[in-house]
C-alpha cells in the first residue's frame, strides 16, 4: 500500500504497474546493498548494519525510505536542498511501509 501511495503522490502515476513498483524496490535494495558489492573498509553485511544502527534492543525493525523520489518530468528542473532531502527521508509518506513512527506503534 505504501508503494502504491508513493507512485500516486510522488511520481504521479494513477495506476502503477508492477514495473513501477519493481523499479522503486530495485532502487532501495541497490542502495542498501551497495557496500556489499564493492571491496573496502565499509564492506558490511545487513545484520551488522542493523546491529550498529539500532541502539535499543526492543527497536529491531529497520524502516526503509528513499529520497528524493521525483517524477521524470520534474527531475530536470527540481532544485532540492540538503535539508529538504533529509526531511523528506524521515517523512512517513516516503517510507516503504505503511506505518507512522511518530505514534510509536507499528
């Protein structure tokens, strides 16, 4: 449901196809696994990411989001600052799960 909402509100696709949803998921997985595909000091596995990023034992679910998500028509003339990209990353409408972490429940 969250992916369909992202397609409708951010990409302006009224009836998203599986290819649209697949492209969003491919971008997310590509970003999450980038350090696994290249050699270097930042080469970690996902369990190590989760261990290092989550400071509390009871909070152990990673919530993924992607920003900026802009349509192809707006990509060439869209000017976003670092603050706007950062705030949109933590916006519940940009997350890949239909939850609102501000309420403290999932």
